[in-house]
C-alpha cells in the first residue's frame, strides 16, 4: 500500500494544527513523501498580496524608459530598494562607496 492509500484508510479526525500534525508525520518518517507534499500545500500564503506587491514594485522599476534592463539589474534594484526601505543600508557607507 502506498503512502496516500495508507493515509486515506484512516478514520477522519479533528486536527488543531495541520502543519504541526504533518510535520510530526515527516519527522517520524511515517509518510515522508506525502507529508512533504502536504506541508508544501499548507504553507502557500492564503492571499496574493505579496505577489501583487512584487508586481507593483516591478512595474515601478521597469518603466517605459528602463525596459531594456537585464533581469540581474532589475533584481538587484528591487532588492536594494527593499533593503533601503527596511533601513538595512548605511547611508554614510553607501556615499563612501559611490565616491570610490
């Protein structure tokens, strides 16, 4: 019997924290493949807000006049912008780097 069939033969039951329940199945090696798949599905964000935000930032970065930027440059620009917004960039260090 494969892992899915073994899972489906169980009686139904209530579960307070399905991610924790499937993690226990993964660490106990009871149904490792099925548990990995379940954890992948259960960890998908419930909303698309992050995706919408990423596209919005991308649209601001790749404008009409900047459409020929390489994917590496676009990625670097977005990451750098996020780090600046989160105050992870030291302005004095950046100025010194640009002067060099």
